[in-house]
C-alpha cells in the first residue's frame, strides 16, 4: 500500500502517471488533438499483473468486510480530492462535457458508489432451521476478477465493477476500452494507492489482450459491460476456465407514452432519458412509441428542449452535449439517419453533421414517420438520434417494445401511475421506469434479459454476484428443559 500523500492538482499530473513515450495515440474527440499515448501491454504484462493479484488476494480477503469497507471509503476520499482533474481528463478523452449529467457528474458517481458499496450490509442467511439441522449460507471471495469496461462511462462503470469485487475480498484486474484507457488508468492508479500492492491492477490494450485476460486460468469472474456481440465472444473465451460472468450488454430501450401523458410535463425527462451522454448510454431511451392523439405535441415539446440544450466542446463550461466519442460510432449514427431519410422519415431537428464544430459533432436528431423494421428503430444507434413512432393501440406498443431480442431497460409515461404499472409489468426488460428513464440506484439491482445479458449489479444482489455461496450445515442444538 502506497504512502503517497501528494494531491493531484491538474489533469496533466494524471496524464504523467499513465502516458508513455511510444504507445497507442489517444485523440480528443472534441478537437482531434493528441491527448497522449497509452501503454500497449503484452501477454507478459498480463502474467505479471495476474501473478501479483493472485498473490495479494488472500491477504486482502483476510482483512474482513469492515476493514475492506474502510479502505473503500478512503478510496472515495482520494477520488474526491482529485475530482476536478479526473473530470477534465475524462472530458478530454471521452468527449462528454464537464457540466450537466456528464464528466463531473460521472466522477461524483464514482465516489458515491464506493461509499454505498462500503455501507451495504451482507448478512449471513439461515436457509434451513427445521429442528434437526441448521444450514447457514455466507459468501466468500471468488479470487481474481477481470473487469472489462466500455468507453461511454469509463470511470463510473469501472467503479461499478471494481468496488463490489474489492468489498467481497477479490483481487481485480481492469482492462479498459482501447478508446478511453487514459482516464481509467489514472483512476485505477489513485485507487491502488489505498490498497495493498497487487490487489488492483490495470492493463491497456486491444481486444486480443482482453480475450487473453478473460480466458486466463486464474480468472474466476468476469465483469463486462459492452455490446452484445462482444459479450458473446467473452462467453466463448471464458469457457475454458469456467469463469462466472456478469454481462451488461447492448440495449435498444423502448419508451411508451400513454395517451393521458402531459407532453410538456414529460419532455425534459424523456429528452435526458434518450440523450444523456449524447445518447451514448446502454440504457438510454432509443425508440419512443407515442400515442397518436398526443404524438405531435410530444414531438414539438422534445424539439423545443433540443433547441434549448447547448452542444459544444468538452471543456466549454456552457456545453451539456458533446461530440460522438469516435468515428466508428459517428458513422453508425449518421448512416442510420441517412437511411431513415431515404425511407421517408421526417427529420424534425438535426439530421446532419455539425462539421463547423468538429468532425465528430452530430446534433440531437428527432425522426418521425418510421416504423418497426426500419433500421433506426430496430438497431441500437448509441448516439444522438431518436425515432419517434406513432401508435394507436397500447397493445401494439407493448408488442413493439417486446419484439426485439434485447431487454436492458424500458419506460412507461403516463399521468395514471396504476395504468403505467400495468403496462410496465408486461414489458420485457430488466428495469422498467415509470415517468423517468435510465436512473440507477446503488441499492437497486440492475441487469438485462434476452440479448442484453445476464447477472445483476448493485446492492446486496450485486455483492453476492462477486462471491461464491458457502453453506455450513450442523445439527440443531437440542432443546433443554
């Protein structure tokens, strides 16, 4: 455990920790400028980090829940002390602005989740007490956990994976997305200063390195957030070591607006449900079904919100929407919008790149006149484009919401909570929100169904997922007269 107490004051201090003279170039999405070069770790580095983690894990597990929780709280303090430079580095690398539900928000969520994880109580469970025997179930550490993260919320999701793994007594090796490695490496370096040497490590590299980590015989659990296609590859790669898996995969979340909803009252929340992080969120609202009686009013209200929401460069204090993070995703979004135009869709706002701001800027785009089966409706756009589909019968809207092989989140919007609950009960998704979309709570289990993955994170169930159940059975104590 490091005794370093120097306070990090700038994002350049953090960059100095994690950049190398020769490595993978990382460019800022908002400007195209070179941010730094990330290490290209090898299988030799993998073996070194894994060996250190497996050696350190038994001692870490032996500290017990109380001491491990105390360490998580110290990590939270350290992150808070470096919150501004972390947020600035994140904004420069990922592209999200500093303000709004973006970079500063994400860093704040990291420390908040660490504190919540430390405070979560995991009691032993008496599963049998029938007079003849007593069986008690507890959860023990798995050993080594591989945490493979995405580029859209790189810091927050890393903490979502690492915090419960550490709390349960595991060692962790983090493999960030090759698109956002620097901010994650900086975060891990801060976290590791409060931990015994080797308990938390990080490796930077491409998919081949990630596949080697997932398939490593020492890995007992894989935490992965990313696309469904990548999730399937992780399932295949982890088969040899029979690692347990928690997979939070892609979604194409549906929202259903019932005819009694108030268009103006819901507009802000619908908008941010769809366009938080410029639409680059697994559980963002990605297709909106609106009853025909209020369709035009909802569209107009959303358009007004879009026009009033500032989009700009990541470090501009007034920006709350930023660029698409990378050119591959930019091409997906722009291609789906162009296809929608060709199919007769009506572009209400946006619809064309904002090349005057930079090569990766795409405006909030609302498209009407589309139907189930159109690519912008059926494919996860993962960006700032939302198809708004009119329906006449709520049964059709429910069928539309359920027709795809995804089920991460969904939402129902109504002035009648009881009616909304009835609809929500019939929507196939791991989480269904009523009159909101995408909010998560550290005590509410979160995970998907169908092609959106399996396993849950957060709360007591999330802690259990990072442990292995152990049942001890003994004779019941005799009743004394």
